[in-house]
C-alpha cells in the first residue's frame, strides 16, 4: 500500500485503550461510570442531519452549529482469489466557528491481503490518513490504523482502530469503543471515544443501532470543541473498508 502513517504518534492512543476499557474498579470497589454516562455529563449529544449539498454525489450535513458537505468512495478488488484489496477515499468541507474559512479534508486509506492455499501470507493492515487545508492550521492531520491488540478492550466485537489527530496546538486520540446500544458484530468500527493525549475523555462518535451518526462534542464552545467536531467529521466520512472479505 502507498498510504503512509506515523506509528510513533499512535503510541499514546494505544496506551489510552487501558483507560477506556472500563474494566478497572474504583478504589472503593464500585464500578466506574459507563462511557455513555461519562459523555452525557461532559458533552453535547448531536445527531447528524442531512441538508442540501453541492450535488447528489456530495450531500450536505449539519451537526449542531457545524455544517458542510462530503463525498466518500470505497472500492474492492479481488485478483483471482489470491489478492484482495479494499480502499476508501473521502473529501469534505466543514465550517468551524474558530476558522476564518471552511476547513477541507482529503482522506485516503485501505488494506490488502495476499492468500496462498487459503492462508494469508502477506497482510497490509488497514490505515487511513487525512490532511486538512483551507482554514486549518499548517500540518493538521489524522492518522488512523488498525489495532490488533486483542484483549485490551474486553467485549469489543467490532474491528479496533486507534488514531492520532493533530490540529495546531490541540492533539487528540480516537479509539474504537462501544458507547451505547447493542454492540453488533460487523466489519466496520461503529463507535469511537475521543481523548486528549493524557487520556481525558472529551468527545466521541458513533453509528447507532439504527444507522444514525451521532457526535459527542465538548459542551463549551471554543477551539477544542471545533477540533473534536473536525475529528468526528473525519470518522463520519470514512467508509471503513475493514474486514470486507
């Protein structure tokens, strides 16, 4: 695969999985609040709504005060049963109150696998990279990769992803985590917890049981709320191709 990501920048995100696992007990022996309860206390729960976009192939969306449009394309290639590849590309624009012009995102990613006698001999793990322009600060980016850490998130049935997001002086992590509803088994990651680098929970994104995208954004307006919104929009635009074969 030609997609490049920085593993070193994801070390803190992988470490944050322990914080989000939800298996630790408080000092008094009580069970800690669920992720849904933590988000309810600190964030606004905002479902995505559709709106008129630039074209039928680039629909618009609104999440609270944030509006924009996006286009996502996924692909699948099967070479005589020996080589499989999935890809995903996305581009979008979103208006952030703290930016002097709309922020644009350009994202691409995918995964591949070579099989011999029904056994995978070479596997290129999923990765997804976004770069930002327009009203975004220089160097803003998202790196999302597949995590095969296994039991670090007990009960996690969907594929595991970890991501590092950099937006000026704001650095966030995204980790797959079930938020609410039934944790359905499937090929796509359907929930993410968003934290700061030190593991403080600041937001989330999920696709509900009914297929509704929902954003969890910090209650206080400002640059961090805008950054969490942009990261969540990037996850929304990602048509996760993982596990399609």
